[in-house]
C-alpha cells in the first residue's frame, strides 16, 4: 500500500478528490486514512461538502479533528455544518479551545449566507500607515500569507471598513505614500446575512476579486474570496437548472440513488397532480374524441411543441433573472416580447401542422382546427413561460422552483382545452 | 442634456451598461455619444458583445476608433469580431498602426478559444531577478499596472514559460530572494486553441486566478484572467440551459424578438418532427382507443411524468458533464444509477396512477395497465435521460444540444407505445 499512497501524492488534490467522489464510502475512507493528515485535510476541503461529511461520519470526533486542525476556520465550519449535530459537538469539544470558539462563531451564520461563505481571515491596516510600513508588516507576519490574499483592508479605530488597497496598488505605489492616499473609498460590501444569490449576481455584474463582509455594526468580519464566489455562482447555476425540472437541493451524478429518489419523487408526484388537470380536460372531451378519433394523434403534437416553446421562454427568463439582467418590474416588457415571439412562431408552426393534418388524415377541417390550436397554444406557451417565473418571484420563492413542471402543466391543460374545444365547435358547426 | 450626463457619470459602469441594454439602439447610441469617449469605451466593454456591436454598427470607422483607442487590444478584438467584416476593416485601418497589428494578431483566434479570450498584456521577468529588483521594476513601469495583475510570469530566453510567482508571494518574500527560488514551476497552461468549455471546467476544478496561454511553440502569449474566466463559466452555464430546450447561441432577455424567433423556431420545428413519432404511435392505436375511450385521459399523465423524470436525469448528467464531474466513460455507471431511480420512482408512481385510474374510471384493468405503463415509462425516462447526453457527446456534439427535446420525444413515443400496446393486449385478453 505504501506505493499506492506515494503515487497518490503526485496527483493534484482536486483530481484526487475527484477519484474519491467515485469510490464507495468505505474505500474512500481507507484512502483518506493512508494519506498524511495535512494532505487528507486538503482533499476533504476539495470534496463536495456533502461527500466530505458523509466520509467523516465514519470516523470518531478525535479522528476528525486530526484533519480539521489543518483547515482554516471557515472550511471547518462548512464541514461541521453538514455533520449531524451530535458529531458536530464532539468535534467542537475535541478542537483546541481558541479554534473551537472561532468556528462556533462562524457556525451561527447560514451556510448559504455571506457570513457562512466568507473567510474570516483578512489583512486589515490603519489608514495612516505608509506603503513601506505595510509591506514590512506583511513580511514580518508570514502567517497572514493565506491563500488568495488580493486586498488589504483599511479600518478605523472601531474596526469599521473605510477603504481597500489592492495588492497590485500596494506593489506599484511609491514606498512613502500612506494607505489613506492610495486606498479606494468606494467599497462595495456584503452584510453577513446576504444570500448566496446576491453574491452570484455581484460576481456576474461587477468584476471583483474579493468582497468584504460587515456585521450589523458595519465592522469588517470577513471576506468572500473569489474562489468561493465562483463556487457559489456555479452552484447557483446548477441549482436553477435542477429546480426547473424539480430536483431538490444539489444532486450530483454520484449522489447515491436512494437520496436521488428522495429528491426527485416529490416533484414527480406534483407533476402527476398537475397533469391530472390535462387528463380531466381530455376526459371531458371523450365524446368529441369518440366521434373524431383522428384528433387523438394530434394531442402529443400540441402538447410537445407548446410545452417546449413555454420552456424556451422560461429558460431565457430564469437565466436573466439569475444574472440580474432583468428585474421583477420588467415582467410586462418581457411578456410583450414573448407574445410577439409566440405569435410569430405560432403562425409558421400552425401552417406546418395544418399541412401535416391535411396530408396525413386528408381533412381540411382537422388542418384548420390543429393549426388554430397550434397558434393559440404558442401564445399560451409564451404567457406561461413569463407568468410562471415572475409569479414565483412575486410569491417570494425561487423563480426556478419546479417552473418547467408548472409551465408544461399550463400548456398541456390549456392546450388540450383549446384544441379539443375548437374541435367540438367544429363538429357542431359542420355536423360530422 | 448636460445635467443628464453628469448624472450618468456617478453610476457604476456596469449599472450604466445595464440601462443601455434596455434602451432602443438609437437612444443608447445617443447616450454613448454624450459621454466622454474614455467612459463610453468602458461602457462598451461592459455591454454584452452582441449589443455593443449592434450599437457600433451605427457609427463610422473613425467614430468607433474614438472609443476603441481607450480599450486594451483583447477587448478591441472581441468587439471587432462581432462587427461585419467591412466595418471591421475600416476600424483596423483607422487604428494607430501598432495597435492595429496587435489586434489583427488576436483576431486570428476564435472568440471562444483561449487565444480569443486571453488578455495579451502580462508581466514577464527572468528567473535570476531578485524580489527587490522585480518590485523596483514594477514601480518604474506603471504602465504595466493593468487590471487584475495577480501573477508575475517567469520566462526563459526563448520566451517560454518556466514558472509563476503570485503577487502575494512577491509581497511576502524576503527582498534578496531570486524569482527562481520563489516561483512555482508546476504551471498549468492553456493552449491558444483550447475551447472555452475547457476553461470553464478548469475554473471549477482547480482554483486559479489567471491561466497563462502558450502558443504552439510553448511561448507565453497571454493570460486568461479571472474576470474573463468567470464570464466564460457563466456563459457556458447559460448556453447549456439554452441548448437543452433548443435555443441557438446566447439569447438574452432583451434580444430583439425577431432574432429570438430565428433562434427558437428551428428547434420547435425539430420538435414538431420528433413529436410526429408519438403521434404516429397514437394513430396506430386508434382502434384500441375507440373501443376504450377512457385511455385517452391517461395519455397526458403518462407523457408528462415520464418526460419530467427523463429531464431530471438529463439535467443532472448535463451539469455534471459541464463541470467535469463525470467523463464519457462513466456512462454505464450513470445508467445503472438512473435505472435504480427510475424503478424506485416508478413503483410509487405506478401505485398512485393505478389508484387514480381505479378511483376515477372504476376499472381495475385500467389501473393495472396505467400502473404498469407508468413503471416501464419511468425506466424508459431514465434510459433516455442517460442515453441522449452521452449519445450526443459520443457524436462529438454538445451533450446539451436540444437534449430536452430528444428526451421528451423518446419518452412520449416509447411511453405511448408501451401504454397503448399494453391496453391492446389487455383488451384482447379480457375481450372488452
């Protein structure tokens, strides 16, 4: 086994973490134990938090501390948050008292808030220091040389943030200048309670490499660093994609299938419920269908294309909302645009399905009914694609939440109502 | 109007760009002209490239150069790439010869390759310089103080990259140390032809703040900076979400509706075509349906829930592929997992739809047929959700391409075949 671990040490921690993700938990735990503790700690930090927590659950509090003491407090807090409460307390007791106190303070923040994401290690100096003094201080305190130091924060006597100096500006500034001369006073800050969604939007919108986090008294308490901000932005994109089709939380490809069922089944159940609306509509028109069986073949065409059109509109809006390119107040303007698109696409698709109906079933009436229904359903799809995300946002829930399910339910139910309703009217008028 | 622009100057360029995105092109051009050229240039850089190009098309080559001369070459190249060839050449002629040459060189790379995304400005030093000499050099050459300088690159006589020193390490290192002592020799590089997908994966996987780009002779030619890498990663997420439902290219919420129709209609047409499969299956069973009309109401239930289950599996796999958490070789393992999930969800949903069928239509036989079809369709959905993205990947196209449309087409067609096929068998066996 010696050779094995020597071999493992030549692999980038991110790649090794990747391999561990794919191993069964027991085998992964064995690999973890064979690595030197400091390296094991790096791997744990690289793993997705839920996988890391799953592995740690197989060890005692004392064993866990053997790794955690190599990690900075905010990473320890992230891992502990994912552990069962009992195991978490064991670990907190086994940690050195000062580290334990810092971690306990961080655990007070929700993991997806700025307070939960921030790194509580940062470099703060007073405004009257010169560039030279500041550089000398940095060199004299190499323990401040944490990952990702990009900014020096300037604070006042009450620890309130008054400015920021980038390392770049520090390096290029004349040695005798004071921090107050070179600092940027226009600092964008996050508050500890800000949600990760806000962070993801800021990353996209402004180009920052680290956002300071202040508490309720405007004191600097931490920094959301760029690598964490990227992780958050990617997680937000994943979450939106998942929520749209009804996947709770962050499911990844190696999530055990039992957990996946628990995440997916509830929304499939909701989907079964919403689809009952469409089923009821169809059932209501059984009489029409039994007199005109050719209609049945067109039901899947109507529901597939209108559902897809609704999901196109939905996807554009969900993504624009997530990136902050559109605000809830833009709903009407978005609706107008989507209605134009629905009408435009509808005309072309109506002609297509009309020709298909005539060519296939030889009935002009069926062509007219199917074409008209297609046009109206494209417009309905546009309406649903706009109404669902803005409606969810208005209800103060995530606009992506099961949105694809709701859009499809609307296009199916209304689509069948329009199509079968028109067919019934046509039957009465032309007395077939 | 003076007051207006003074007011505009107090807004963060990213926010001002946001406002311009929402204005009609003429009004946006007017605002652009009223700003001082240097500020207009910053706004142009903040705008989405397609919007910026759209605005620039309304100006002459000479006017355009008035803004572009304030922008770094890689940003100029990005904008020029989006302009019509004729206007692009006008601008290249009007630019100062040296700037024009650099931009022309950058334009040789595809805009979504590492060469097209990289910034060609970086700081390179020789390995035998000391930290002190290096800092003195930096201070003496403030024109090197570009945005986002985070690393100093160490090159040999042939301009080949031999190591990297972060600004952080430079700041914390003793003044007399040589670059060769403190540099990191294990440098991950991109090649100019690498696709943006590779960049997005690297951002997620490794935590880097700037990736050096080398040419075919391994010479350092540029750096993909973190802000561009984030933009690329976000654009990749958007693209995947869009491609899944059949949206070509990057459509945003303020894309004019005529352009949106051009992007969406082709895939709705494909969808109409694929849905014809399902329609044909239904049509084939018209005889069964006319003898057992209660079946019709269950068609939408079958297609909605199986389609959604397929899309859940699809979404997890697309996102995992994009983030590099799963490789094409993992297809079988992913399939096994999804089949377990499909069977598990299938059993529960089969019971539910069976009870609905019995309670609603009072037929045990319908309950058994619908329940069995639901179970089989959940398994089919799992199969489709795995087969489509891995199949597309195997065909060397983007695994997200219209994948949701293909999955739904498969679940609809096969789902109706299973459901109506079972119903036909049941009718024969129990002779209703």
